[in-house]
């Protein structure tokens, strides 16, 4: 009798057959690929209509135009992938329900959430892919887009784009580069050391400046020192001419290059390094970068959010229920995008804490999607 009971208990266990998992994966991957191709093409056409007129009337090489629009593709994928996951998950759920396959799974005692494991794994891998894009490829593409816009679409000449001004607030120093070369040797550099009250202490002017082994090396320049007397105009002393001069300053060439970039062109690793460097000197600027850093870390979860809501909300009875569920899933993902970006803007302006601005809504929607899947299965 005991062995009979044991056999009954063993036979009552439900294991998901690998063929069923493969079938669910096939039902999901085909609409996913079609959605990715369709939305990528739609976003590209939208960019063509928006930006093609800007290239008109300008002698822009064809290769530069192609490079510009090719760089737009990875940027668009950050939003194309979650939308495609939502549509693919909803379409798969509707087709399985239409053919009564969901009812067959339920009748067999299988958990629908467990049966959809291939979808969750695929969405998780796509989230990793979005994170990789936002960290490696998208910042470089954004930088290339900005460079092309400045060089070919802006009224400013390319020479003027080499001008760069950097303020090191904690040390009260202003850097001006007439020919900025990033981490290479820059030409025509002016370094102004200010006093805490704002008056000038000394000014260094050099034809060449380079950074090596923790020191700045200046060549062929002059140093002007100022004497500040209360209530009078600062008095400039005779200049000190030098052929070579070295200064050990906390701001490195890499730091100046990173902080001179637009935030969109920085990876999360670079943002974290800037925050840890302590060179910002402004709580508001630090809050902006922290909000953007949280956003970079959590926004890739949009693919998982889309999969959870696309599956849970599309489950229903009847065609009208499927359509309402699909519309609700689309509205939920749109709401996710709107809230995530709206609060990111609030965080950049210092109106909400960085975590709330960058991470709260992605994590909240992820938890809500998990709970909804558990309830609706």
C-alpha cells in the first residue's frame, strides 16, 4: 500500500516536456524577428524623413550620410527591442489560446508561467543585449552622430569645434583649449588659477600641453602672476617665460575628456568614474549623473517588463478579451516609457532623488509584471 501511494505521488508530478518548450519558443521567436525588422525599418524611415532635409543643399559625402543613419540603428534598438518583445509575446499568447493549446496545458496540470519559460529566458537575454548596446555601441554611435551634426550640419566651422572650456570647480581652475586633442597633445592652452573669492591668482599660456604619468607638461609658454589688493584692480607682474613646465594637478586628460562629452555619449562605467573622481564640485551635477547612471542600469529591464505584461494581460477568454488585453499591454509599456523618461528629466533638474528618477519605475514595473503573471496564470 505504501509503495502504491509512492508511485501515485511520483506519477502526479508535472515536468515540462522539452518539445513543448521548443514549440513555445518557435511560436515566440518568429513574431519577434518580424517585429524587430519591421520596427527597425519604421524607425529608420522616420529618421530619413526627419533628417534628410538637413543634408539637402550641403556637399556632404555619401559615406558620411550612410554612416550617420547606420549609427541611428543601434540607438533606435534600445526602444525597438522592448516593443518587439511585447508584440511577440502577445501574438504568441493569442495564437496559443486561439488553438486551445493554453487550455490543453492547463488541463494537463501545467503552469502557464512555467510553460512560458523560453519567453522569459529570451527576454532576459534581450535585456542583456540592450544593456550591452547602451554601454558599448550606443555611446560611440551617439558621439559619431554629434560629430557629424557639428561638422556638416552646424553653422560653426570644424575649427571652432576644437575649442573647449573646462572648469575644475574644487580647485578654482579654468582650462581653455584652442586646439583640443583629447588625451593627446593639445595646442594653445590657457590655464587660469583663481582665488576662492573669484579673483585671478595666475594665468599660464602655452603652445602645447600634454598629460603623462600623472603630470601636465606645458611647452613654450608664459606665466602671469597677479597681486590682489583689497579694493583695487589686480596688479599683473612681469611674465615668466619657460620652455617646459610641469604641474601635478588632480584633473587628468582622461577626466577632462570624459567630462567634456555630452552625457548621452558616456557609458555607465564612465559616469561612475566621473562621480567617484570627486571633481564635479556641484551637488546638482552629481545628482544629474547619478540619476542617469541609475537609468542606464535599470532601463534595459524594459524587455522583461514587456514580456510579463504582454503575457499576463493578453490571457483571457474570447477575441474581444484578447484585444482588450493587448491594448492594455501596449498602454502599460507606453506608460512605462513615459514615466521612466519623465522622472529622469525631473532627476536631471534635481527635483527628485536620483534613485527615484532613474531606477524606481523600472523596478516597480518589473515587480508588478511578476505579480500579475502569477495571478493571471
